[in-house]
C-alpha cells in the first residue's frame, strides 16, 4: 500500500484520512494538538463547556447532497441527532420587546412586517430572495479521471431548481452585506439582520445563509464540535488509520520533485527532526500558512501566489462565560443592540450576539449557564503586537472585564455571578491549529472574486491540499468536501479506486 501522511486532524484532515483509508492507503495523520477537530472545536473550563467552533452545520439535512459525505465520514451518527433551532436570533429592543428571525419564511415575514411596517417593501423583497435560495445548495462532484466505486449521479433537475437563485447572484455580489442592511429603516431590524454573518461579506453570503436555514438545513448536531470530530476519529481508526497527537509537521521532504516523507517534532516523533516516510502528503493545515512553512524552497506557482495576495481572513475574539445562574428564560441566541458601539482591538460592534447554552444541561453545572460570544473583526495585528510587547494577558483580562460590564447591562445576573471567563484570540487559534492569522474562513467581499484553488502542485508529485482555505468562503462544508476531493486526486494519480 502507498503510504500517505495527512497533516492536521481537523474536519478536513479527518475526512481525507477516512477516504484514503477506505480506498486502501496506509494512512497516518499528524496533529500538533491533543484533540481532533482543528478550528471546529470546543473545550471545558471548571465544569463549563464552551462551543468554540460550530453553531450550525451545512448539510445536516438528509435532503442535501453533502449529508451523504457527513454520513460516510461518520460525522453524523445516532449519538448526535440534529436539532433544528428556531428562532435563530432574537433581538431585545430598548423596550424589552422581542424581534425574531424564524426559519419558516411566512412566519418570519409576518413577524418582521408586524414589528417594522415601514420596511414592508424591503422585507417582502428579501423574503422572495431567500425563498429562491432555499433550492440553492452546494453540489457534490467526483474528480474527473478518478475511478469511483460509487460515482455521484448528477441529476439535471437539481441544477434547474437552482436557476432562480443563480439569476440573483450578480446583483447580490455588487452590494456589501452592510449596504444591504442599511436599506432597512428600522434600527432594531438592522441590528437583527447584522447578526447573521461577519460584517465584511457581500449580500450574497447573507441571503444564501438565510436560504439554507429556510430550507430546513443548518441544524445543530447534539454534542457540538467535539462529538462530531470524535465520531470522525473513531471512524478513521476503525478503518485502520493511525494518528499521532502532539506531533507537529515541520517540513515536507521532497527529492527529485517527489514526496519522500514528512519531518516531524513533538511527542509522536521518534526523535526531534525524525521523518515519517510517505509516498504522498495531504496538507489540511491552513494552505495559506502551509505553503510558506512546510517547504524548504518557496512554492512559486500561480495559484499559490494568488492565494498569498488575495486571501482576506475572517478573525474573531471568542469569549466564554460560566455564569452561576439559570438563564433558561432567555432564547438560544440573544442580540442586544448597543447605544454606543463596543470597541476593542481596533474593531467595533453595534450589537452583542450571545449564544446561551442554558438548555443544554451538559454544558454547565446544575442551575448554571454557559454563554459564548464571537466578536468578529480584524484583530490579529493587535494581539500579535500584544504578544510581542508582553501585554497579551493584561489585554485579554481588560477585554473580559469590559465585556462583562457591557453584557451585565442586558443580563443583570452576569454582573456578580461569573465563575469562569475564557478569552481566545486569533493568536490562540493560530497557536493550536496553525491557521493563517488565526482565521477560520476567507472573507468574500462586495464585488470580490470567489477563489477556488487547485488541490495539488504542478512542481511536486504527491502533494495535495484540502481545507477551508481551498474554496471560498470556507467553513465546515468546504473542509469535509475538499478532504474527499483530495483523496480522489490521490486515487487518480496513484491508479487506485476511490471507495
């Protein structure tokens, strides 16, 4: 059997490892962390469980083609049934009145118009666009030239149903997410609309996301990120795949333009700088970082240079709170509009989006609640500088204190009952996952091109890439899908059947 080393045990690395093992390769995954999942992660602090990665899963619905991939990789099993959360987001206005985003379009349209009749025209227009996108989804294809035991059958009707959404794409690409939101007159409706994705995206990303929700997709698997990752790891190991945790890939050994092995360090290395022999390597560490760190000589290929120049990273600061109070009277996702923007690390937010896990008893001690918040914005440079000048820990504490003070205005129980505060910065994600600038997606801006990169190098045989950076905008669906594709390229090049 040809020997394959997969760099990274995130969702993409696990996907690649599973498909490679199924297809008859001798596979070893090397992972620098001590748990699987990569950027799709969660962790515990003093009895509180913080979901730091997944808030919904594209392809969770059996109606979606991607669902088959999630099932094949073992990500979705009987131990993590899908929950369809509704309402998705709830704004609490200055009078304590609720404004909700619902999945069922007629219900959502009625609720929004009742709250903001001045925006009736725009609400109806938005709902028509969202309806068109309920039939728009990520298709699954096989790599040309790959012999597949169970090839994907293409149904032309699948693409015909997407046509209404496709016709809307050019117009939605020309306007930014925030420009689209600004068309609505009601300030609290704008706060609600602003809470779905990161501020820097185009309007297409927003409408597509809402269409996915309205279609019945994008549920939440019980147990979250870590259970899904562990399910995939179990599937991989049952296939005979090997994994080395606390083992960092330092270099891909190349001779005569072919892969020879991977130089590693850490717990899984026989010695510092020892080498794992390999006929092929699948790089699932963030490709933007990997092309500059894993090779002795600069990788100088057109698509790599384009990625170096064009990659715009989505970053966030994560705050997890363990609160000694039962907050089950609050909905799952609360949006609190701010009279004065909350500012830190060079970014500003006009609302706080708080995920409330009070309904999940395994997330906190009895009578307590885990809360999380993603402060999305470009902050990597700020935190990198803080690392360099020795103020990193002080600034994390400062952010935590300011955040608790701000949130206490909306949830008074937080003020005196915080037992745990956990702050993760882009530098945290970078340290544990090797992600470029600690980012988990690429920003698809207004008017920007959607870059989908090749998954191999022309100059070296046996190097393949997979992961969220390979196709914009990224995220979990791209991670699992490109892991599958990388193995199909591998099978094609090595003359093996893809299983």
